[in-house]
């Protein structure tokens, strides 16, 4: 006998299986770390900046009663799969990967936020789904994979909304000239996430002017304020 699973049944299982703590869980991912330093410029490397920003954002969110997890809290090497797997296992409500940029000409500047492409959600994410399952007590393994697929698809609307909020908050603090917009790409650190997930590039470390600015505590505070504000706004809806 073939078991037929209706969309209504799947959505019902999502509501049951995803029930969790009242406090939302946000996973912040400081990009790079350990042997992977990332971009460099103005005496600062990306892995240092991203950890500083993630820590400051976490402090702001926790002060407002939001549960925050960091994929790393020190200078360690993590694979991209380990980062999103951590968010899926919790399971988290939002996943934000924080990065800084660089360009071959050292002339580009500005901030941008990425969401997955449709292929990244459907094809690439589906191929990796068994690597990063979401805990679903009492749900058969094959059904749990289907639920993961559904959540990956439905979370993209909220991911796009979060990315737009992120750009707006950054633009308010960094100016309209640096706004590179919301973009789509198949960033591997976002693949397989079953919650709204974005990657934010806060600026170009190797730009002669912007790079120096990113190393300043005042600029870092503004960036952390912007990221925290976007997350809070998203969770308040």
C-alpha cells in the first residue's frame, strides 16, 4: 500500500514537529576563522572583524531576551557544512552569516546581503538535506526529509524580507552610496538551511578608505546596531 502525504498533512507536521521554546533562537555565523582568515586590509583580517561584529550583535539581542548561538566564539576553523548544521540541529529561527568583502582592483566598496538562488534552495539544498537534518521527534526519517524540503522553500520569503531589512538598517547608518542591494547567489554556507538564512557583506576590507573605516570601533558599533535592528524587526513580525 502506498502512503500518500498531502500538503495539509505536511504543514500540520511542521507545526507539530517545529514546536520549541518561546524565545526565538538566532544563530550568528562569524565568517571564516582559524586557518581561513578571509579578506585582508588596513591591518584587519575578515575573521577578526566578523567575530567582533557577531559578538556585539549577540550582546544586543540577548539584552532583549533573544536566545543567540554563535557558530564559533574563538579563532577556530569550521567547515561551511558545520555552520548550517549547527543552526538546523537547534533548530534556529534565523541564520545570519557575517562577512567582509575584497575585490581584485581594491576599488570596490559598499555593503550587500545575499539570499540563496532558487537552484540553491531546490537542487543544491535537496542534495545536502540528509547531512543537516532538523530534529523532529516522533516523525519518521523519510517524512522528516520532506518536511525539511518544505521548510527550505517556505523560508525563502522571510529570508528575502530579512535581507531587505538588513540593507535598510545598514543604509541608515552607512549611507545610500554604499548600498549594493539584496542579491542572490548559491553561497555554500546557506545551503540546506531550514530557516530564513542570509549572508551579509558589511564592506570591503581592502578599499583604501572603507577598509580603514571598518577597523574603527565606531563603525563596528554602527554595523552591529544595524544587524541587530534588522533581526529584531524580523522577529517582531
